[in-house]
C-alpha cells in the first residue's frame, strides 16, 4: 500500500498500512509548539483515532529536535499582554496533550532529539517512548519563570516518583537518553539511524494483535496509574495563569531570548 502523507498545519500525517506516523514539522523552530503545530497535531491525532484501519500511532519530530517546548515569542507576548479568556478556561495546549493521551490507539513516541518543557511532557503522554541516543529531556519551565503544564506534574511523578520528579521540575536539569532509560522515562535507547525503524517494528507487532482488548487495556492502564488527567490539567492551568502575569515570567523569556541568566525577584 502506498504511503499517504497529509499536511495539517505544522504536522504531517502518514498512513502506512495499519500504522499512522505523526510528525511535528516545524524544524526551523525545533518543533516549538505554536498554534499551527498544536492544531495540526490535534487534527492528525484525531484522524488516526477515527480511522479503523490504524492500530498504532508513532509520534516523532522532523529535524534535530523532537519538540523544544512552547514557542518563545508566543510565550513572551502572553507574559506581556496576558491571555485571552478562552486560553484561561480551555487552553489549546490541554487539547493538544489530550489528543495524544486520549488516543484510543497505542501511541509510540520516537524521540529523535531534544524534548524540552512541553515537548518532554508531550512525549510522556505517549504510551511507549523510544529515544535516540541524541535525545535529551528537561522540565525547563522554572528557568523561564513558569511552572510545568501539558500534564507534567501528573505524568512525570507517576513515572519516576515524587522525589525525582520534584528534583527535575525544581532544577530544570537536563537528562540524557541513557539517564532517561535508567529513570524509566523511556523503554529503549537506540542509535539515530534505527530510531524510526525500531518504532515501526514495535508498532507493527502491536498492530498484529486484536485492537479491542488493546484499547481496553490502554484505558485500564491509564486509570490504574494516572487517574483523572483532566483534574491535573485544570490545576496546572490555574497556576500557569498566575505565572503568565508575573514579572518573573517576562524576565525569564527575555533572558532566554538574550542568552543570559535570568534575575528572578519573586514578583
């Protein structure tokens, strides 16, 4: 069957037999999550979800990064001018995260490079994560004057435990692919050349099995481990709205833009 590639905003959707490959396609900005990429990802995941011939989904990034997190210019504008009421009540970022997490099909994140901030949490929303040796991870929010969103406060502690999650979130430390494997953030680390091949092989082995029990098992696994993710997203949104209105957020984004250390004053 010939591959069918569609473009949804800044996301690519490829239908390959029983496998869908969703690619974050903003390589010039390290796949930063701007509005067109967020909406494109929502549409691509919904397309896979609604297609009965798709039995597994691979999520990956185009270029050197998996996803660098939020779009810096958008975040800076929001810190300066505030958020529209729609984004305070039902943020597009939450819809994006849920499009991955709530997908009925198993989702494999093939993490080809940096997964930072929201990019790391997007990978955590997948069911299985395979990392290239070039991949790095960080909860870099506090270095920008923000707190984790995209369900990071919900997903990460359930993977690595409360103490380690607190350490990673409070420090914003960078984690290598091998460290991520030790922490069980990822299940495999492979060379960049075989990353997609490895993900496809795993997806194909899943696709050969009965889809109904897999769907039910995924739901049971998520409920057993994570509980209600929507409650966590609501808590994060409430807290993040406060952060957006702080002077420290403006300083954090500006310092990153100017490639200097931020000076936070707690205001």
